[in-house]
């Protein structure tokens, strides 16, 4: 739908009557480039719509948030893998503070008293739940995860509050029709950013991005099993991106698009139709 501004945004969120003690919000913080991060205004609107919740933001590091990366290859080099990146932990911490400061997001988190859990920090700090515990949760519910390393990436802090939380995927619409294995990123694909590797190219993209849909399905399955209360948001209010990750990438401004619902597939499919995209062409919507 097209909204007129803050009031309509807040109305769309509050109609879902969230009553849990915590709201765990996954924004989109891929880089500091326009269209590639959730704007501070949008984050603030969401937090205003959740006056009774203790608010937590969850994200992982990337090497693209505003400071020049230490190594030459910021996509597939050793320093952007989970194991190799730990040697640059101080850089990632510094860059995150730079990103939060220069975008204004840090001020929003402070204003609304939001806690920030960085998944990469929790993994590197040894503060995650044992993978055998998470695997049992999945198998007990007769689900399956192909990428079993994902079992190791659930922070203790999130696991402890999962039953009293609503997980909110606050995604930025990014259209990438030139990459057929992905096609478009919205509320489901947004959870891909909860994988703690600073660059998720290796091993999670695979040849020609062919692994992305399967990995997206796994991280979606994992988090929706742990959090039985969820809300899915796909927005292109101030910006959305067309031809994402292609040479002719283009930021489109002020489209005022907002899609919200309890069903991630319904939200993303509705957004596709409004954007003129056949949902059947989006691989991760059909796994």
C-alpha cells in the first residue's frame, strides 16, 4: 500500500496489537549507501509504534558500513569470513560505531532506549546456545535445516527471551531482477543478515548465487521456529533499490510503499505484485 507518512505507518503497525514483553527488530544495515540501510526515521516510527515493549535491534557485521576495509577483497577475502574476520574485530566494532553515528541511527537507538545485539559479536565472544540444543528444537518440530552450521549462531540473549518476544523483520525493498537466483529482497530475505559472517558470499551465496534461496529458507525456518510470534515488514518509503548489486543500480526515492503482515510469504508476495513482479519468479518464496 501507499502511505502518506508517519501516522499511517504507526497505524499499520499498531493494528497488529503486539503484546509481548520484547520486540526484536531486524532492520537492514547492509551498507551506509543510500537505499541500503533502514533510514533512522523509519526505525524511529517503528519504535514509536511499540511504546510498551522493550526494544532490541539485531544485526550482524558487514565490511561495507563506511570505513575502508583493511584488506583488498571485501567480498570474498579471508578477513570477511567468520573465522578470518575475528582478527579484525576491532575494525568491525569501530566501523559499526561510525555507521551508527554518521547515519543518525545511534541517536534513534538512544532516544528509544533500544538494546543492540550484534550476532557476530555474540558468536566471536562465545555467547551462543549450543548447536545441539537448537538442532533438537528443529527436529522436535519435524523441520529440517540443510546448512547445519546455522545451529551455532543463536545468541544466548535471544534464546532466553524467545517465548516473550515478537520478531519483526523490517526490510528494505531491493529489486535485483538481473540476479535470477534472488530476484528481490524483502522481509524473508532480510533474515539472511542474521548470519554472522561479515560477508556472506562464502559459502552462503554459492556459484551464481545458487545457494541463497536454500540458505534463506533455512535461516527463516530457524528463526520462525524459535520465535512463534512474528511481524513482517517490507518498505520502500523513503528509498527502494532497483537493479540491486548490478552495474546500473538505481535508488528510487519517495515511493511511500509499505507492506505489513503476520505471514511473511503473503507480505512479500503482495509487494511483488504491486511492483509488477511475478512472485513465482522469486525462488525463496517457494521452498
